[in-house]
């Protein structure tokens, strides 16, 4: 036997090998997400369509209500539908990430009580699953851009960066909610409300430029504001603008939640097997 | 060869049981209503105190042991003795409340067959998925893939969703993935309880292969004493969360059986207070192994003895019968002593030859009969276990069927062929 890794199990301390374990189990991120994706898409063609229909219909409604009825201004000279779509995609990803990740531990209770691996993998891979749906839904965006013959500018090259921001925002808040959801089993009834509420306070159906200047900093406390504005800026290009102080505030808030979520999750992780 | 690979010191695990809330988990709504309720109660009565006390339940307490490389440890104990909790701590599923464990080497645990299998995915996909859950890399699984498939015997069904598998195929596949995980330490919990004899045979055979390599350490929880006897080199007996005994397999199994099953090998009474009636009183009953060892296995000849008083002058006893039953209450035999006994103290004993009883727990009734009428029946006065002997060929480790297992004479000759 060569020089082996020595594992020491004592109460309140399993952190030491955590990063090492995450690395060892890195393929599990992929395996679990892939399990969910392939199981879903195997079961039904509707699985694929659903990822497209949902954001599309919401986009149509928002375009009619906010753009046509309320006659809110679009950004630059972009069509209103495109502006909504650019926001709808990251929002849809964020919303489904929260609901999927918050249920992920309970859905995988059997795994948690019977095998060991860093628990962080479960909610994270459920968010990765949502991310795949998100990438699929770009199909709609492309169709709309073709429909309006809208050429993206070079700004679009920064889109992955904003997608990453959205991922981190979903991960941080998702992890936090996930831990609460294991502890308080009725917390899951609050999550859909939270998501619904978020849809209206985030600039999905309207441009964040209609928010009065003096409130924009406060408005940017919502980390999705930065992600959505970033998406619009990348996709619509000229005409769309980013409110920089708010942008950096949003980044700060995102990382704060990420820190909080991981910390909360890690502190509760050890007792998950006992609570589930 | 003898490095300590698992060292546990004063290991303990407690669960908190709330008296007020019987649910297994908390609901936020309850937390909030309770807070409000308590706050309101405190406003009305400042001395108010929330009486919801949490009771601690120790699933494991003060468990210390050392396991050396290559040891094959059987863990036995009744349900709730802490066996599974111990394996869960060792496999890091749950953390201990106190104490510490040092583990050297990679641990693979198989606490349940088929954890993480997804019914919609094919056999091939599930092998990779389950491998990843158990901590194998893709490369590692690829390397072992052929072996896993061959062991599970699912070659033709690799691309069929496992929801269409028979339960036997499903379990074989699940066991195969876990068994091919390269690890220094293997923790196995009662996986054999779920399968049929064929499955058990395969699993135990595989575990035997693994352990015969010599350098892998196995911890094996089972209620199948035969499997433990044949597979393990040492055993741990857990009782109420503590270690009752760590020793050789035979001595641990004996202690386990005598403590947990309340074996009654011998009983003696004074004349006053002796069981019986106005005609017959029992002085003594005993089952005595006629070998040098105290433990009874299927090869041990036994003597079942009783001493009794006939209390009245004009009573003549015609028969003394020993009725042996197995644990299910089925009668194995009724053996009769034909006699003519009158008032006084008597002793009667029947000898059961070795290589006759099967491995089982037996109870004995003793009948005292006069002219086909029982004067007294001493029910279940003896309870004893007949242990199995380690099987030599290792091909089959399941329960040996049959009420008895007599060694009978066989005739054999070759009739034809080169």
C-alpha cells in the first residue's frame, strides 16, 4: 500500500478534504445533469418543446401587455419582442434554477442517505441541467432575430460572461434556498411565490431605463438586473446601455449571495442525511 | 499486512428526538406559530417556559476498535443496534456526534443495491451514472466495463432501459458496479437480504474473490450467520449502540445468539417452586453438547436430559417424550422413552447424534405420559441454537434447506465414459 490519503472523521469537521473530494467527484456534476437531461428528453418530445414554449409564450404576452398596451419604450431601436426575449431567457433560467435546485436534495434523498459525495454536486448539477435548457432556448432568440432581420453587434461576444453571471447568481441563491428547503420542508411553497414575484420586479417585461435615476442603484440590488441588462446590451447592441454603478453593485450582491449560499449549504450539509 | 486501516476512538452518534413534534422534519409554519405562541404565552406569564424537551437517543456510543488491512469483519447485532449507523459514519454519509475515526485508503460502500439507478436510462448509461455516484472516473469505468457487464450477465440488454429489467438483472447490475470499484476498504450492508439464492451466491462469491486477494479490508453487515462465518475473519457484536464483543467469528456469534435469543440450555429448580403439577415436578432440564466445546454446531452430538419427581404413589409413567421443534414451531421429531416409572426422582436423557440437525434454533417440549394421556407437558423448556459449520467449497452460502441435515450414506460408481 502506497502513501494513502488518510481520512479523519471527527464531528464538525469534514472540510479538509472537501475541495479534493469535489475534484474527485467532478464527473458526477456531469453525470447527474446528464441523467436528468437525458431522462427528461427520452421520456417525451414535449420535454424539448417545453423548454421553448414556456419562454416563448411569456414573451408574447409581455410584448403585448408592456409594449403594445402600456406602450413602454424599447431600448434603442430594437423591436420590443427582441428586448423582452433577451431578458426572458436569463430570467427563465434563473427561475427554473431556483425551483429545481431547491427540490433537488429531496428528490435525491435516496442518494444522500445511501452514498457519500460532496452534496454541493446535487443542486449544482440541477442548475447545470437548467443551463442546458437555457442554451436550447436560445433557439427562440435566433428565430426572433432572423424574423426581425436584426444583426447583433460585437457586444454579443461578451454574452457568455453575462451568462456566467446569471449562473453564479442562480447558484448562490439556489444553494441558500436548497438548505432551507431541507430544514423547513414547507419552504418549497414559498419558492414559487418568490419566483413569481421576482418576474415582475426584475426588468423582464420592460427596460430598466424606465426606472427613475435616483432609484436605479437600489433597483440594482437585485442581481438579475445586472444579468438582464447585460444580456440586452450584448444582444441589442447600440442603444442599450448599462448603468455601471448598479452593474457593479449587482456583481457584489451576486458574490455575496454566492458566499452566503455556499456557507449555509456547507454548514448544513453534514446533517442532510439525518434530516431527509 | 497488518497496518491499522480503520481506527475508531470513542465514536458516538446521537439523534435528537423532539417530544412535541413527532414529524421527522420541521415545518417553517410550525416554527413561526410556535415562536408566536411562546412569545404570547410569555407576555401573559413571564415565568412561562417552553416544555418541548429534546431527548437524545444514542444510536452509537463509545465505539472504539481497530481494523487491520486485510481483515474481514462481520458486524452483527439486532435491528437498531447501530450497525448501519456505524457504516454510515465510516462512509461519511453522516457525521459522528463525538469521537473520531481515522481511515487509511479509499472507501467504497455498498449500503443499498441500485442507489441512483434511473429507470429511464439504459443499462450502459446506468453503469456510468452509478459509477460516478460511487466515485469512479469515466476512465476507470471504461476499463472495468466488460467485467461489470459479464458479471451482471446483461450483455444483450445493455441498451434497454433498466425499468424493463427483471429484478434479478437489476440487482446483479447494481452489485456489479459497486463490486468492481477499486478500493482498499469495502463496506457492505445487508445487500444479500434482497436477492434470491442465485444472487446471494454470486455476491458472496464475488466478495470471496475480493477478500482472497488479501489486501482489501471488508466490513460486512449481515443477519446471515453462515455468510459471516464463511467470509469473515473476525466479528463485531453491537448491542444498543455499543460494542459487546470483538473476537473470532465463532465466539462472537455464540455470544450474540446466547444474549439476543435468550437461549435456555439448562434450568434447575428446587422441589418447592419447581414447574409441574401435583403428579409431576421438574427438577432439571438441560441440553448438553457431547463434545469438548460449549458451542453447538451441526456436527455436535447432543444430550437432552431431564430430572423429575413423580409425586404420588399410585402413578405409573409409561412414556417420556422429547418433542423437538424449530423456530417456526414446526415439529422435527417426537422421541419416546418407553418405561414404567413410579414414585421417586428419575432421570431420563435422549441423545441426538451429530450430523443430524440442521443449523437452526430449536426448542424442546418434554411430555410425561401415562397411557396416552399427558400428565404434564413442559413446553419450550429448552431453546438452543445449532450453528452451521464453515462451508468448505464456498459455492453456496445460503440457508441449507430442510428440517434436518442428516449425514446419510451414499453409493456412487461410474458407469460409463473414459
